[in-house]
C-alpha cells in the first residue's frame, strides 16, 4: 500500500491480514522479507459465536495492530495504520474499525470516501479517503 502518493513511491507499508495471531518471530521474519520501513500485522480480536464462514475482516470492528520494521517492532506507525484502515475499507468494505496494540492503546478509525481537498485527506492509487483517528490510551 502506498500512502501519501498517487503513484508508487510515497511512503509504502506492507499490511498482513492474519486470521489469528502468529509469534513475534514470524512477524519479524515477514517484515524483514518485505524490507519496507514498516509492515503492519492485524488480526481480529474477540471471538464471535456464529462467525463461521464469514469474513472477520469485513464483519468485525476490533483488530489487534502491530508494526515491525525489518529489524524491530515499533510502538506506533501512522502511515501503516492508515494503510491498514485503507486495506479493510477497500478490500473488505469495512468502514468502522478500531485497532488495539500491545500497550493497550486503542485507535478508532473511521474511513470515509470524500471528494474534496483538505489537509486531513490522504491519497493513494486506490482513491481518496478521509481518516478520523481518536486515541484512547
């Protein structure tokens, strides 16, 4: 996912959608293989009875989100968070998601398509979108 650019380049981040969590060493190996500034890993949180056969990335709203560089985990990454929200929005049509990370902060993101110019708009090859982020530490 290229953030903050209409063309390849910009500020790329890899986004890995995981059906369930994997060990940190696996995340670190994947991030090293991606060799981007950050790789985001997200998986659905909270089991929901009756979700069998449904796409959790479309149906659920709370996801664990962690960020790894090729060499270490980082506590926060804005462009990889935006990329993660965009992937859920554009590939799963999930417009209202919350991310929680290891330090128990929760990032509520609401992604809306818009057709205007504003300092709060990020653009990519996937179109224009607006991202509101509220943080509850």
